[in-house]
């Protein structure tokens, strides 16, 4: 079996080397860059010659464009701010060789302000490993998952996720992501007073109390508050756009 890894990049120099080092077990690493101006491409060239340039429209469309160009019959999608643990790498090699399923969910642990949030972001699973020709991504701006034809299983090894350098970096991304989320809401329906009043506190209660985010300490508390505010702002932007 031939395994291809797909990585999308855009000014990803902060985390890219750690990402690419972790996927060297694959037969092919394919990178699709959407106009990086930092050292991303220099780092990428150390690990692969399969580097493509394609203008970014949305996450789903970019990945659909990328997976059409891989050589492998199995595809592993890894974000540039993620790292495949050695345990997960071995598990991926095993299931690709066995060829029993058509796709697999990978559990993911994310880090924020120097701490792994084991509760706030508990049970985070992403569908990232699948057979070529069996999956296609929804064309969404954020968090698109592939639709896999066939049987889908789950692996036990973890992806490690390093989405934010620090709190300032989170806030720099905040405006972009809430605007994308607001556009997704607007495509489906109008934002209401109910959304603005009840959804943000519900988000906090779910993350801090039900998922026991309080066990993640101060970083966990901060992320719960920020997540509630994120919900408020995306619905406020959607209401504004109506």
C-alpha cells in the first residue's frame, strides 16, 4: 500500500517543520501552499519536492484539489500545526497495510497557552485517513470533514495540535474565523435574539462544567470564556449581515 500525506500551508513556518518531521514514515508528502511569504516554502523543500501552489478559496475546495494530485491509494491529511505521534504513525502503517476499512477518525489533543486541554477539547476526533477515491470534502470555509463512501473506523493514537502561539495569536485569528463562521450561518438561516442571548452561556456551561474544563486550570477557564465570546461574535456578525 502507498500512503500519501497532504499538508495545506500558508505562512506556516512556526509549526511546519515539527509537522513534516512527524510524517516522514509516509511514501509521499504533498504540500499545497496558498501564497506564503515567510519561510514556509524553504522548510517544505527540505522534506519534499511535491510542492504545489494554488489560490485559497475555502478549506474543503483546497483539499479536494490536493487529493486529486496524490500518488498514493491511501491519504492522510495533516494540518501544518499538527504533529503525528509515533504511536499513531505505527497504527496508521498497520491499518493501511491491513486495508480493512475505507476511512479512519484520529483522536486529537490540542494545546493552548502551554497546556494540553484534555477536558475543554475532550473527545475531539477528526476524519483524516481515507482511501483515495472514497472521500470528498464539503466545500466549507472552516472545519470541513470528508464524506467517505464505505466503512469508517477509529484509531487510538493521537494527533497533537498546536493552533495558537499565545493569546495574542488567538485574538489575531479570532476576527477572521468569526467572520467565516458568520458567513456559514448566513447561508443557512438568520441569526436571532435567541442565538445571541442563550448560545454563548450554553457554550460556556458545556465546556466548563459538563466537559469539566475547570480541570484544565487557568488556560482551560480562559478558553471556555473565549469560546463563549466566539459564539456571541459569530452570531452578532451573522445578524449584522442580514
